[in-house]
């Protein structure tokens, strides 16, 4: 029945077999495919559907919910920003000496201090217990910033410390610590600076050896002194010269540009915010600070000062400037003659008994070579088991005696007279002024004649006065002591100063009584007030002090920028005199040099100089009264019923300043 069917012509299927009908025979042929049949049977086997066992199912997974598009965008931005900041931080710390982070830290502190004073500097501070508490916490902030940043910030902190007498007591206590030595850099950083500047190693530049090679010099790896900008190492060259190698700290070169830029920004901000005209002074100050890190400039200043001292017969033989070795110096390395002496702050070492022998002086005094080293230590070597701070410099303190308690046997008066003479000549004769004469930069030596010799070091911070201003400043000082108020008013007006009395008092470091006495009258009006009234008045007088600064600055376009650093010099010299017990009449000596300079000024005509000579003789007669006052204070000091002249001047300034909301404290060298 299926014959001829199209289906049978192709394939006939039966259980278990495949039947194929071929067209030629028209017969069914059975072909067996067991594997195919089994597969077919399995595939068609019926199995009922059963629900899955819950225990066999995997644990459910939490559904992933994508955050909104806006959140994803900000997350990516935060991630990118974190990466950028992290990379910048690593680059800044590793390659830029943390200069950027120092600036950020400064801006943060400046903002906190500025806001704090803007909000709380008033009679009843809303966020402070008192004005004193306000000063204290901000003094801590500024002090922590300076110590944390280090470098040039320490230099600024020391400058603030030298002027801290006019700051609130809370600032004075903090900044008394700014004279501590700064930490020294590792020897590897010292080697890197030398190699960068000279293209050679330390051994090649200075001809030294650290393992005792014959015919070589020696050098200490431990610094003898370390300051904010540089550190000093002792060395003896192969020709026997002993030298002080001053090496700038490696990070200073990278930090100074950022630091000065930050200083300018903060000063501009405070000038605008507190209405005190200071910003015009910033370029001049920044230039001086930048030059202080250029050791070639320091070498120039040292050589020029040595020539000026040698050419002035009144100072020749009394002052010594160490020689600079130019072939071993660069912008960041300065090699100079090593000085053996007593620092000015060692009062006992200056005046205690001399045990060095008759007609002998300190080692190297008078420019003589240092005494030869005994043969036993002619070629000192560093032992293999020596500590890292092993020192090689020979000891030359035999002049102190067996017990080590001796001194130079010098008069403090002669020492201080030489110092005032030196800096007065700089201001009035030469117009080239060393502006950092603190006790650490002045050595005292004993000449074979038994007289003192001052050695002045660290010539980085100098100012150069133009001849016209130098003449004006000499005339200003002479007029101060002669109570020539008309000349004072003319000079200060040309300098843009609106209150000559305040500026005169600041220059003399004592109340000026030759003017219109408006300042003293203000003090007398408040002397009878009760304690409550004085407390309320303190705020108003601090505001008046701020206004007084504005009056001193006056027209800032006319104000001589040199006065900033000249005032610093005068303040430090006064502190030196007071520290030594006020042995000299500093004001009289300074005034005499000012008057004498007017007679010797070669820029003036012969007739004017002759007129100044006559006025100078009259001026000296006027100063006899100053001698009488000084002698009287010395007598009271000697019998124990009074203090030195500088101390009495300070007391008068203290009374005057206290009513202006300022607590004077001149103990600037206690730290």
C-alpha cells in the first residue's frame, strides 16, 4: 500500500530497524543502527516535571543597584583629585623640598591668626577669655609654624625675636627660644651641595682625606655650628690653613622662591585687611633676604668691609674681618679663615683673669696665623671605631688656665666701645651696614697689648645707603641729641613720617622729650585711672599703638626702606650693651660719630664742612651733660642703688610703652 510513495522512496522507519527502499529493486532493505536507536529512544522517553528542591538551589545574590549618574560622576572626580593631590604631594616632598606644603601651612596659619584677631581683638572678645589669651594662642600658632617650616622661616623668627620687646608678653616668651641652633643636615646632603656647585667631590675640592692619606688635609663631617640657612664645618687644608667651610643646606635653594612669594602674599593680605601700610616694604625686604642666601654676595660684603676697616685709623687694629678664600667658594659654599675666640654672649670668658702669659694674645689675634699643631697630632686620623661625631680640631684653650675658668681679662667697656664705634662708622661714614650683629656673630680676642679685638662674621645681611640718605640720617641723629626740633621735623617730613616724637623715641630706644610732648601728656592723663579703667583702656591704647605705626610709616612712598634694617642694627647693639651691663654711653658715642661724619663728608663743599666743624665743637660741649648723667647712673650702679644707663632708659620706655598696650622686655638673648 505504500508502494510508490515518496516517503518510502527515501526512508521507512520501524522500531529497532531502519528500512530503506531502493528505487532499483523496489524492495525493503533493513539496516540496523543500534547507537542511533538508543539515542532516539532516550530522547523521546517521557519524564514528568518535578519542582526543584529548595535545598539544592544556590544562595540568592544581592541585587546590584547602580548609583545615580550624578553620584558616579562626583566619585570619579574625587578619585581623580585624590590621585592628582597624592602625586603632587610626592613630587613636592621628594623633588621640591616640601616648598608647596610649607606655603599651604603658612596660608592656613595666617588665615587662622587673621580671623582670630579680626573677630576677637576688642574690649570684650566673644571667643576668648581675654586679650592675653588671644595673644597666647596666636603666638603658639606662629611659633609652631616657624619651627615646623624651618629654613628661611627660622631666620624670620629670629628677626621677630630681636624685635620682640615691642610685642605682647605672650609673643616675647615664645620667641625667646628662636636663638636655639637649627638641626644640621646629613653629610650626604653636604656632599651633594659641594658636588653640584663645583662638579667635584669634597675630597677633590678641599684636598682632604677621611682615611688619613699622607699629604692630604682633614675635615670634620660634624658641623661646628648649624643655623637656619647653613652649617659650618672645620677643616685643615693640606697647606696647613685652618678654615671654616660654610655650606648652605640643600633644601634652601628650592624653598626660598616659594617662601618669599608666600611672604609677599600674606603681607599683602594683612595690609589690605588691617589697614597697615606695609606691603611697599616687602620687595626691599625680600631682596635682602634673598641676597643673604647668596654666599658670593656675602664674600663681596666681607672683603669690602675688611678694606673699609683697614682704611679707618680709628678702627684699624681693633676690628678684624676674616679672610675669604674665593677659589674654595661658590654661591652656596663659602670658605673663610677659621677664628678662635670668645663669643660676645660669654661675659665671664671676656672679663675673667688671663692665664695666657705676658705680652701674648689669643690664638690668631691680630691676623696672625694660628699656632702650629704639635707633632703628635699633626696628621690626625679618624679611628676605625670612631663615632659619627668624632672631632679633629685641636684644642687651643690653654689660656684659660688649668682649671679652665680663666678668661681674656678684658674690660667690657673697651669691648662695647669698639662695637659701637664700628657700627656707627658703618652707618655714618661708609653707608654700608651689617644688619645682623647679634652676639653669635661677634668674637672677642685679646691682642698682645692687652686690648680687645672684635671679629665680625656672617656678612650676608647688609644694606647700602645712598649718600643723600646717609647725610640726612647723620643730621637726624645729631638733631636728636641737640633737641633741634625744627631740623627733625624737616627730615622726618621728607621721609613721609607724620609723628616725629614717636619715631625719635623708637630711634633712641628711649622717650624723646624734646618735641611737643604730646606722647608724654597722653601718658600723664591716664596715670590716675583705676584698675578697671586701665584694663578697658588697654585695648584702646593698643589700637593707638597700631595707629602710631601708621603715623611712623606715614607716606609709604617716601619712607626710606633702609630704616627697617638700620633700626634692627640699633636694637641689637642696644641689647648687646644692656647684656654686658651698660658699660658705655651708647647714645653719646653714636651721636658723636654722626656729628663727626658731617664734618668729614667729602660730598659736601669746603664751606659747609667748615661750618659743620664749628657746630661739632659746640655739639661736643652740649654732650658734656650726657656724660654727667651717664657718670651718675654708673655711680648708682656701682654702689648697688641703681641700674645701668640702658636699664634706666628701658624703664622709662617701659612706662611709656605700657600705656600704649605694649609690655617691653629687652631680655632678647635669654633664649
